[in-house]
């Protein structure tokens, strides 16, 4: 994976941390989970949205999908880490075929319009992709729902040295 992508993810994380972490409470955050999703969206976006996403990502939109796939591949190689990116579109919603072809394998699903069935499907995706750490997708579906985007990072690890007070 290109170091440019790692630096871009780190810059986005630093921007978010600078705006949200006050030091009053312990915090852990990373943009590594959502960065690939934003990159995939940038690749398919046009006009001002494409420019805004590229600015947030810190790389050109034209190279974003490739960088997203490489980052997801690198995250998959981290022991104990599960990384997932998903996009569900309502059945019949017109999406650009070129863009769909750039999505990582297994990232795309379809919303049937049956709220109960779609909710069960999204919950199953969340649970499966996080080893059960996230049992339900934190989204409410309705008849007007056209698109659902999701990313998740789940990390299970054992510390080499235990923490002490």
C-alpha cells in the first residue's frame, strides 16, 4: 500500500481528533474505518461533492477507489482486526456501472423495500463482519431509504502487558 494513503488517513484522523478530543475523557478514534467508504464515494461523485470528498480524503478523487481497496486489503492483513465497508441501494435505484465495478467484492447489497427483511439483512452483515461485536446496524430504515452506507472496524486483541493503575 502507498504511504500517501496512510498519511491521508492519519491527517483525517488528526483533524477529527483536533475537533472532538478535549482531554477530559479517554478517547480512541481513527478514520481508517470510514476513509475507504469516503474514497469509494469520491470515485463515483461529481462536481462539488467530488471536490469536497477529495479534500477530506487528502488525495485526488480519481485515485481514491484504488487507494480504498488497497487500504481495505492492508487492514484485512492485521491480526485480530475485521474491517468492513458496505453499500446498499434500493432495488431499481440507478447507479453508474463503472462506479459499481470499482467497489470491493462483497461491499454491495440491495435494499428490497421490505423494511423488516432489510433490517435483518443489515444486522446480519454487521454481526458477521465484526465477529458479533456489533449485533445490530445502527440505522432505521423507511420506505424513503434509498441508500445505506456503512463501515466497521472490530479489533480483538490480547495485551502483551496487562494494565495496572
